[in-house]
C-alpha cells in the first residue's frame, strides 16, 4: 500500500521556476492556470535584504476541504493523494472555493478541476513527479509510508482547519498574504512588484 | 493606470477568467473552422503518454549552458523534455527554459516556409517562395562577389550559432574573413582576464561542490551564467556541506538574494574591492607563499609593493562598502584556502574598467593558492570541438589570409587576439559612418535590432537602408526582430530537429562532449541552416562546391566522428546517438599546470629561460616550464606561470600608444567618477526564464516574465516622489571616455517606463532587464491576444490560447510585454578588448 507524501524544502529552493514550467508542459496547462507556483518574497531594508522562495501546490490535506465540498464525488484519496475523477467532475468550482491556498483550478477548456496529484501517473511507473525530477536543488521529494518525515517539516496552513499532508521546511509565513483563499493561484504573483514584503 | 490599480483590475479579470469567461473570448467560428493544435480536450500531453514514451538523448539550446536532455517523443510529436542523467554537467537536471523551449516546435507562429520580401525593406510584406528559389537567390548574390574578387563583402553574422564547423567552413570556402558575432556584448572582458592571467580561453570552472567560500563579483549564476545550471547544482551540494556565498552586485538578483551576504558596491568598483582584499590577505600573511613563489610571475616582494596603495579605506571610499566588511570577508575567504574561489561575470566585467576588475578578482585566487585546486578556482578539462579531436572532412578550405576592420577593429587589438571575439556592436556604426562596404549580409541566431546597444535606432537604420545593406538573408524559427529586416527569410529547424557537436566547460573537470540530434524531422520546409549553407555552397561553382561534397549536415557530423574509437561495439556516431554524451576516461583535471610532461610530449623540444618550446610551422610554441629541473606543463600564458603582470596587455596597449605597465590597476570610468548628484547609473540584467532575445515567443516562460519595470531604490524614489508603478522618464547620455566621448553631453535616448520601487538595489543605480519589449515574434512575445499576423510563412492551425488567454495583454489591464531599453544604451566598447560597458550608462530620471 502506497502512502505518498510530498516534502518541500523552501530553504533549498533556488527560485528557478523549472518545477512549474515542467508541470505545465506535463499537463498542457492553460496560460493563467497553475498546479504549482514558486512565490517570491523580498524581506529586509537596504542594504540588508534577502529573497525567499516558496514552491506551493496542493497539500493533499488529510481532512481535505475540497473532498468534502464536492457534491459529485469527483474527489477522493488514493495512495495518500487527492485525485480528481474527470468522469465525475462537472467543473462547478466548489472545490476551488473550498481550498484555503488556491491549489485547484477549473480548466476552462476541458471544464475539469485540475490540481497537483504528485504526478501519480509517473509514480505508478516508478518515475518521479515532473517537478521532483527536474529540481536542480532537490528541494522537492516524495516519500512513502516507510520513509521518515524530517523533524523540521511542517504543514503550511492558511486556515485554522487546514490539515496539510504535504510538509514544508523553512516556509516564510509572510507568503500567506500572497494567497487568496477560495480562488485559484494568481499569475499576478509573478509580477515583480508583488515581491516585496509589504504589498502596496 | 498606475501599477496598484493594475493589480486590482488584473486580479479581478483573472478571478473572472477562472470562472470560465475566457471561453467567450475565443470566437467560436475560429474554433470550428480550424484544426486547432491546442484544443485541450484532445491535447496530447506528456501525462497521458508517459508509459513507454520514447527518450531521445540530445542537448538543450534554449541558453548557452547546453545541458544534456532527453527529448520525450510519442508518435513523432515532442511532448516534453527531461534531464539526461548521463550528461556529466547537468546530471539529469534542467531549468525552466529547457522545459519552456518545447513550445517552440509547435508554435503556430513559427516560420515554416521560405519568404521573399515584396514591399520595402522592413515593411513586412512577403511572398512565399520555394527553398530552391531561396538557395539560388542567395547563391547568385554571393557568386557576384566571388566573381568580382570581393568575398569580404559577404558577411556572416551569428549569435549562439554552435555550428561554427560548417558556417566557418562556408566562409573559408568563399574566402571571406568577415564573421560577426555577439561576444563583445557578452563576456569578452571576462575571457580576456582569464586569458591574460591563467591562459585559459574559456570560462573558469568553479569546483563548487568541494568549495567552502565563494566570492561572487557580479555573477547571477542562480539565473543565468554560462554553465549556470551545472554550477548551481554543484553550489547546492557545496552549500549542504557548509559553503558560504558572498555576492557583490548592485542589484538583488536571485543569487544575491540567496547569498549568505549581499553587498551592493557602487558600479565599477569591484576591482578596487578585490585589490583591497588582496592588500588585507598580504597584510595578514594569509597568502600561499609556496604557490606565489612557484607559480606567480612576480615575486612576493613585488606583490607586497603592488597591493600597498589599495587600502580597505580607499576601496571603502570608492565602493561604499565598509572597511570592516572588506577586511572581514577577505580574511574569511583566505582562511579556508585553497577550497575557496573568487569569480566574476557581467556585473564586474561589463564596464570600461572590466578587464582590470576581473583580473583583480582572479588574482585573489592566486594569492591564496586556490588556482586549479580541489574546491577552488578550477579551469580547463573541456574537450575541444576543434579539428584536432573531430577532424574536418577533406578537402578543407584554407582560411582567408587577410582581415578587415569590420571584423578585426584595430582600435581594440585584444579583441581577436586569442579567439575571434570581435567588437560587433561597432559593426553597424562602421557600416554607416566609416565607408565599410558590404553586399551580402547573412544573419543567423542573432537579434541585433533588439539586443544591440542602440539596436532599435542605429542597427535598425542600417538594416533598413538598402544602400548600406544591399541584400540580407536571415534564417530564423520565428518572425523575429531580425527577420523583419531581411530580403529572404529561411525557415530554420529548432534545436530539437538538428545535429550539433556540443560541449561546455566540464564541471566534473573531466573532458566530455555531447551530441544534439533531431528528435523529430523539421516540419514543412523547415531546414537546419547548416543544410541550407551546404546547398548554397554546392551552387557556387567548383572552387567552393568541392568543400561541400556531402549530402547533409548529418553526413558531415558522421565524418567528424569517424575517428572516435568503438564503444560497446558501436561506432562513435551510433554510440552518440544512443547516449548523447561521451565522457573521457580521465582523472579530474586539478592543478593541470603541475603535470609533468612525458618523454613523448618533450620530443624535439628545447629550453630557453626555463620555458620549454617545440617548433611548429617554423614558430616556437611554448609547451611547458622547467621547475626544479623537472619539465612541467605550466599555465598557458607567455611565462607559463600565473600572470599578475601581463606582457600581453603591456604590449597590446603600447601598440595603441597607451601607457600600461601590465599590472592590474583600478581606474573608475570617467563618467562614473564624475557622476553628479542628479545622475544615476543605468544597468541591465537577465531573468531565470529568459535569454537575451530568443525565448519570448515561448508561452510558459513569457507567462512568468513578460514585463520589466525599472528597479529603483526606495530612498531614491522617495526623494523624487516616485511610487511603485509610477511612470518615470529616463534620459541617458554618452560616456565621458571612450567611443564618442567628445559628445558626452549628447542624449542617447529617453524612455518612459514604470518604476519598481525596491529595497533590493543600490541607491545610485537603476536596473532594467533585457529580453523584453518585442515588436515581433508573435502574440506571446508581443503580449497581444488576437488572430495571427497575415504572414505567408505560417501554418493554418492555431493555438486557441493565443486568442484569449494571454492574460498579461494590456487590453485586459495586464502589464503588457515590457520595454526594450537598448535605444537609450550607448555603444560603449571598453578599452583594448571592446567589451560593451553595459553597466556604465549615466542617466537622469524624473516622474512623468
């Protein structure tokens, strides 16, 4: 029995965007829609300034709000992963509204909910997810039931009741102000004037 | 609309898009009439085809790092890429550009048929022709010059070409030495610094995974840098073992932002910081006396005298850094020697004093003895792609025995000294103002109208003028900034559809090479430009065609691999097709200079003043140095030692009547030295998802970066009452020394651009990225939704996304496609080498 879990080390991330471009290419995702994003945040005052990164995608919550919200039974847990059954999804967007970070979108062309599923089609054939495979910093890992969970890995929560199964190391809490609960990831996070600590 | 309003509006429009409104933006008529290549319901994705996908080993070329990749193919369609684990440099990893490059293949705005201009040059009116007509037209034009005995009036202008074996052969065969490139815009000061100190003509190859301390003067290897991804991979490994990174950069790049310490020095002061660190290392006796005694070409006493004037106090005054930081960092660096390295890139070298800045930095490695050491400033070890390793098919055309000022400008005598580096940013000025005559201009992988300093003005003026450029043939993948000014456009193959013998400085320090091979055939009339040249060559009469007695570039590559030994029972070519990469069975190339020369290597040699020479073509060629009566390889400098003093520089300067004692020195460029209170320094930079010019048509990359407001420090902005998103006008001036210095009051240009107010930049610096603000290149590059341009080189099919999903379109309240700053950046070649001083531009700004 597989029980997959993703571990993301934000301290290792180099902000290169390879994971999300590989992801979009893997699924042919439309422009403006992202299963995964790398958020940027500049902190500090000149001349002591730092840049932080946060790769973020569906956290496969243990008690997933999206699964509860779906009245069509299109979302379910398989091998630790929250999967979308396209044959049952009608694109109503209830799951989008339920997610506190915006990790689901409804593809306007296929009218299906789409989200990170740890590339389960790759795990099935013994391959790593597209993002894991390409990451130059090895900042993203998928572990299974027998693997130890790093002690410093924590769930990145944007709502009190969030139960993230995917765990982050070194994620800056200030990144949360870039997220919009109930709305899919915004490509506007890529605009450089959203990098600063205080968003104007 | 200001930037804040834009974000609000943009957020609303995006929010509504997510509810499916975007569908209504796509005219249904179009969806019904055309077979759309991206209709999503039927999209052939990698995810649906991962089982049993075909992997074709090849090499990426979406930047110059040339990482090994496996192209993932199903039923003749490229669905994605993955790193090739056999590639010793990238070791199975790829960056965003590599993945984003896939969309170049099926780009609906790709040029797939050859075109002939029918309107005025630059008017954009075209007729589709056959490839035969294209070959004949180009051949006829060149033949005229051959018959008239003026082959040098046929010019080839290349960018990231990578097929110099065939393009060079073509130019040699027709007898023209005039090959222009882009090196002077890129790295020629850096290369000149390595050449004159360590005698290596490539880049250094930092042994980052074993390194403990990196002093980074102006490299943004997290995002760009030649071999950036291979270096980054090793940096991450080193970091896990405690490697400390200190970055000097005027702007908070991703590299600076993730460094243990970031210092923003005043532009051009990198050299004085390095020299002051040398002073501290000497003062604190943290130098490697053995290395200095054995391998430096001046004595310790001479070094002590040399660094004396460069005090931390002096460096602090010029750079704005504190004396304490300069001292502390120098001591930290030297304390972990030899597992430490100080290195450079455009931040330090793209200045008028860039050559000396970079030499000063490299010297730090010599003082602490990290040159060529494990964890240090390693270099060499690359496999040459030259004739020696991969012989050219016979007969081989002789090289032209003359040169012209267009390709070898006499005012910059170091530019072509060790390799053809050239100063091609002067070429268009020379054509316009110095009476240099040309008849045929062939351009390939170069985007001078966009990427050249004064490109949108000077370059475009010249390219449009048929009296200056009578005939222009351009091979390109998309309808580019360059193709727009051509007379014939040839539909190029993408790098997924062609061959190249590849390789880069070997980050494992073990020689290797790689093969780029077609994963699919070029579609429609598309053809590798190498094959086009072969066909043109075959039409130029027997004097030329004798050198092109092969069917294709594939056959040419096979012939070049013919001397490779068999591996696994496969011929060299077959082995390379199967694995994509060949790694030599050798040790890591540490301390190459200390290697003892074998008896065989010493055959026929003689010693003069401890330098070992052999006779080659009646010339004395240095091959080594006697050290304690043992013949060693040494460094490839005139003294076979690490050269702090450079006779090459002293003599080259003398040839121009310039007095230079051959020692590195610090001299602030005049414009920066005399900067006034109301003036700022304009610098440029590159992103991690773009190269200089060729990635903007690729949708997944341009989606991430499509706009480039000007970075300005919070305090500076406050003084000028500029807020984030405000429009500001930049006015730039010519430099006070160097090219056109007598016109230093002349305005080069003005531009109005939005401000990005940030803590991450030096208060006297503003920074704008290159790569953006395209006029051509398709809807993604231009940031405009709509129908395809009516150019008869395109396929009928379209990508539905490009008529509705370009969310950064200004029409939707998006940020737009950015600005090209190059019309306000003056042509500014640095002394001796001619490197473009990108980061020396003086400007004034005001809120508008």
